[in-house]
């Protein structure tokens, strides 16, 4: 899988990262190097091997259906650049 | 039963068939959210029910709510579906202000529930089956409010992280009515199982509608997805519009672009949501914060054993046990409480009379007061009042006509049904002497009509109407008919 400048631009756009035009090519090169390095893992025969999801044998912990959280509006909004009447306020997004 | 005409859209080049599949998002009825301990109840102040997990603060980790999983499994069992003992969660990445993490935790590759089936009844009582492709658990997003300020969007995260069941059907519906009937039956099922409140007005049941058209029996056409349609009526309207739009494009020699569309309820049309197209690249990958969801077979078995009689099973039983029509049985099993009230009363009274009372008078009363029919009745019209009302009809104290007035009296809290009958003078006249006197006077006053009735026996209806008017609807209709036939010499 080869990444080109156009792909870098698209992925950056999807993640809302501002990447200057001049950085696109160098980033593509870096990403390709990383991907090539990871792809070496493809040499290992993993037929019939379950994907490992955890380094220790634990099961997904579960929670009971009890309200234990919330009612902390000010804390939730504390880092918001802008808020009003208990809402986050963001630049207009129109469908 | 008569052969049903298939639903067709007639175009210039002949008839077209519409193919519909639905993705229903049903909010899980739970106290807390899917991955956090914040409350889910409707109507709280903005951002009052938000945990730092829901707000996606750095370092916060999701912990799954066992009860939400149980509700998904219960729904799956109600759909006679395969329960996957091992499933997992994926991240669906997209950027929007009401999705603070930048991704929604969903199940893409391995859903908790696999293929199932739902038997759906049309209004005429005929049935068809809709295949269920899958049911998976996912988080809801927050709410963006665009009309509070001309330049800014307001965001409330109370809904962010609430558990949803996305129930995906196969493209097994062929008309707007079938799509409506499917949603109705699915809604009835989740309410019955108690896994979702199914209140479309509050948005806790909404649908994405996939529509394509083809020549009858031909290859499947390209589909368009109409997002977030939130009422039964809009689902049907949007399909009618969208199918017609596609037929026109195809007949003009064009081709359908697979895309996401929005239904504009005001204009009654669908339009393209181009802004969302780019975001369609969701870049799914397994959520590294969550281990696979593994279910204990014994636990699934216990849920299975705790399932109540399912609505379609009960509808069938009501038809065979009480001789109800498919339609009445369908209306009764729309809701577990309603069905339970019916059975309580049907054990003591004429089952058909009870069905009419519950599905007509009582339901109308409930709707007028924005109330639900419960197992104990509606507001002050409880099982005791209903039972007394039914008994008065059954023993002939009131006729079916005056029964309406009696019910009105009950609605207006005028007393017990027996008191209302006396106060309003609703007692049915079965005294044939009294009826005969009325009949005689009407015939005497209308000799020409009486003569005409001899050659046109259906004219008797006019006389029945006159007698009923004279007696204020209190005459026993059967007795009136008998006496009229004799007196008119029919």
C-alpha cells in the first residue's frame, strides 16, 4: 500500500488536521516508511491464529445499569472555548 | 382472501417495483448510558447528564453497561435471531461537533446479533416476512441546535453515549405500506420486550430508509439512503417521493447515484446531503479500549427463558381463542399493557365486544388525553368501570347506540355506568308495546312511504331511523325491525 500526497491531504482533511501544502510530500514519504516497516509483520504465518486482543487473559469488564455520573455541567464545559446557557457553542455547522 | 395487487409505480416505460430496506435505530431503555454512568432520561437541562467519558476528555475509558447488552440480546431473541457469543466494538470515525471523540463506538464487522426474522401483518390481515440482517449496539451522538443563534451552533451532549440498537432489515419490503407495517411491528416488539420505549416523537426510534427501484422481478437497482426519518408517516411519504424521483431519472435515461439523502417534511421531498458524502469514509477499526464482548451461553439461555409470549404469537392466539379479526388482534398486541387489559376483560365478557371497546372507545379516549392504555384502563376509566359498562350492554340495559352516550358520560366523570344510565335516561326500550305505539304513529303520518316500502323493502331503513329518533336511540334495534316488518306487511 503506497500513500501519495493526495491521500495524505484527504486523511488530514477527514481528521481536521491542517497540513501545509509543502508538508504533504514529506509526510507521504514518512508514512510509507512506517507502513513498509509494519508490513514486515505480513511475513509471519498467522493462519488459524486468533487475533490477540489483550496481553493478559481478562474478559471485558462490565458495569451495572446504575447512574453514577453526570450532574457536573460546569466541569464538562470548563474547557470549552465558548459556551452559553449550559450549551457548548461552536461555529455554525449547516447541513 | 383476495389476491393483493402488488404495489407498482407506473412510468412512461411501464411499471416499476420499489425495493425497501430499513435501518431502525432504537434507543435502549436503560438507566445509564452504554459506556458511562450518566443518566439517559429525556428532558434534562443541557449537558446535565454528561460524564467525562461522554465528553471524550483525555484518558477516559469506556466500561460497558451489562444491562444494555442484555436488552440487545433480548431483542435479538424476540427477532428469533442468532445470538453471537463473541462480538466486538469498532470505531466509526467522522468529524462533527456533537461527536466529541471524533468517532462513534459501534459494531461493524462482528455484531452481537446476527440474522433473524420478523413476521409482519398488513392491515388486511395478510402477512409477510422481513429478514433481519443484524442488530448491533452503538452509541448515540449529542444534539446540535442550529436555530438558537444565527452565527453559532449550540451543542448538548446529554444524548451522547446513550445506547442504541441498530436493527438492519434485508431489502424485503415492496411498498410504503409494507415499510410502515414493518416499523409498526418492530416498534410493538421492542415495547413488548421492554427493550425500547419506541416513542418516535422523542426520537427514541428513528429509521434510515434504503430505497431502490427496478422493473418487476429484475436486477436490484442502485439504492439511496434517506437518513433519520422520525415518524411512521414520513417514512411512507419519503419512500413515495424517492421512488418516483428515481423512476423519473431512469426513464429519462439517467442513472441513480448511490447517496445519502435527507427528507424535508415541510416540502415532502428528499434532497441530497452532499456535505456528508466525504465523511462517508468512516475508517472503521477495532476499538483498542474495549475487549471483545463474550457472552455466557447460560446467561443467554436465562434471557431466553424469561421472554414473554411474543406479540405475533399472542395475536395468533387471540384470533383462535376469542375469534377476533386479524386487524383487531394486531391493534391489541401493539402494546403489552393494552393486550393485558383486553385479556382481563375478555375472560368475563363477550370477547368481540371487549375488542371493540378497547380498540375504539377506549383508545380514542386515551389518544384525546395523550395517555396510554394500561392494564388497569385509562385514567379514571378503570377495569371496574369498563366491566360495569360491558355488562350493561350485554344484559341489554343499553343498546349499542346508547352505549356511545354512556361512554361519553363515563369520560365526563358523571358517575358509575349504572348511575349514568339512570341520569341520562339511556335504558333501552324493550317494551314492545311502547315501540309499537311509536311505529304506528310514524306509519300513520307517512302513508306514502309505508306504501312504497311494500315494493322496496330496503326502505325499512328510513322507518328504523325515525323510530330511533323518536325514542332517542333507546329502542332495541332488533325489536324495532321485527315490529316494522309486521306492521308494514313485509
